[in-house]
C-alpha cells in the first residue's frame, strides 16, 4: 500500500517537473522569437531601427506571455469547475486547501 502510494507520488512529482520544464521552454520561445525577428528587421532596415525594434519585441513578448498565462489559467479554472461538479454529483465534500505543509517543505 505505502509502496504503491510512494510510486504514485514520485510519478506525480516527475510529471510536474516535466510540465514546468516545457512551460519554461515555451515562455523562453515567446521571448526569443520576437527578439530574433526584431534583430533581423533592425539589421535589414539599418541605422537605429534595431534599437526601436527591440523594445517593441520586448513588449510584444510580454503580451504573448500574459496571453499564455490567461489560457492556462482558464484551462485550470475549467478543470476545477469540472472537479467540483463531479464531487457535488458524487456527494463528496471538497477538501479545504491548506498550503501549510508546502511552506514547511520549502
């Protein structure tokens, strides 16, 4: 019983680390791609164009990151609503969230 629970927890941890890794790469790409495009446009236009294009790319990157966050947030809210509906349907009480244990482990 404990062995199965330990394996389950280790799998959850590994899945979480993998998701964080891929999210980090996606966010890095959201900054890198506009930056590369800005540099190429700046080099093509010459002069001070790259110094104008880089801040625009930076702002555009943040807009993309915020949209990415909002998309993930909406997905999580939809999943939470589905879980709450299923718990209500099955007459299971929703556990109260407590982050005290997580603070101790940090």
